[in-house]
C-alpha cells in the first residue's frame, strides 16, 4: 500500500510502498501453511477467520485468488511490468515480466514477503498440486505413499483397490500400491509387476519416519543442512538452476522445428533429458539449502499429533525426510522389499 510522502537525501519527494498491516502478515502465514502441506482452501478459511479477508460476498477468498497471490513475483518484492492479458491455455512465466535496472538486476519495489528460495519452493509446490490433479482411488484408503514409491522399471507405484476372499467366501477390500507401466504403456515395459501391500508398506515407512524425528536425529539433520549451505552459496545454486531451466526450455522450443530432423531428433531428446536431469539435481540441492533449520522442530509432538494431521500434511512431512522409496518385486516380506532413500 502507499506510504507517507517522504523526501530522500537528494531532495526528491515521493511516496514509497509499505507493507499492508493485514495482507502482508496474511501472506507470510500462507507461505508457512503451503510449506506445511495445507491446501489453498485451508488458507482461504484461515484468512477469513484470522484476518477477516473475504470475497465480496463475505465468504472465503477463492482458491484461484490465493494461488495467484502466492505465485506472483511481487511476493519477493519484484516490480512487474508489461504483463500480457490472460489467455486461456497460455501459460506465462511471470519472472519473464519483471522490471530490471540498467545492470539487469530485478527492481525491488517493496518489502518482500519471503526470500527468493522459499518463494521458489512455494511456487513449485503449488504448481505440482495444481497440475497433478491426482484422483483419489475408490475406497476409504488415504494412500500415504503416493508419489514416493518407485518400481525398478522407473515408473511410480499407484494406489489400487482389489478384493480378497476369506475362508468363509466373503469378499473383502484390500489396498495395494501397484506399478501401472504395463497397463499404461503396454505389455513388456515392466518385467517385475511390482505390488506392495498398502497397510504393511505404510506401517514400515512410518516406523522408519518416526525413528528419524527423535531429538537426536533431527539435530544431526540440521547439522547436515547447515553444512550443505556452507559448501556453496544459495545464490550460486539459484543462478545455476535458472540457467539449466533456460537451456531446457530453449531445447523444448526446438521440437518440431526444421533444425532437428530424422536422426537428429534423438540427439535433441537426449539433450532435453540431460538438461532436465540437471534441473532436478539442482532443485534437490536447493531444497536442502533453502531453510536454515530443518522444518520439523518437535518430532515427539508431531508423532503425538499424527492422527489429527490431514493426508496432505502427512505426505508433506514424509517428503521432508524421504527422497524416494524403491520397491522390489517378489514375495519377500514388505520390509525387505522397500529401500528408503532419505533427503540429503
């Protein structure tokens, strides 16, 4: 919002932007809520209850409005310029439409809500939630490990409901995570046909997770995070990530053009895959560096409140500790078929 008129050291008079007393802290809280796995609907209700921020009709702010606010570069103080009108089906990267000074650096027009690293993580989490549109399978299972389980063929395992017959002949529902490669991409794409019992698999992973969030374990993780930040500056990683994304996007734009034809198409696809791997690697490094302290502050308290957490929150907490879980095919006990790779 516009602040009072001031005069600078050169005698120039003008009005600077200052944080709004309600909206600025509301956005700060929204950032923390996104990182904690809260939904846009939960943020809108929180804004209404805590700050009195509502839509014109008095109800909670629309989720789309919350989303647009949080992904705007204004969150990190950038001034926007020449942003095109919205067109259906056309996606814009708002970082392409920020004002820059003579040296090419972004113009900071107001006090940031959060730092750039945190904002990039918030934006990524919101975009992933928006584009995944993961449909909850039928039945009452929560599918805690969705997105974490990977088959040896490279595909993820997805929740699947099936039925088993008891000795009495009664059919009862059973839940499992199953590789869908052969079903989706055709027979022969996965030789293992991996299936993991959902109840047993989730119990094993939760046991591992709870063991990692004791006070001593969290202290060790914080120490590793601080060491990671000391190894290389976060701004350097951000710069490398921006360059890798720009290279990937430039290669993607060349698909279907006359520059790459015939056998050269394979070369282009290889270059795109290599650029994406670098983007993914740098993003993982950034995730490990962007917080001074590990976000799980009180492990015992989290364990005690676990049953009251939403499924979105539970998944978010697991992803703070687990990079991926590799599932092996076969009939061995579940705990012997799961390989957990922790976040470094």
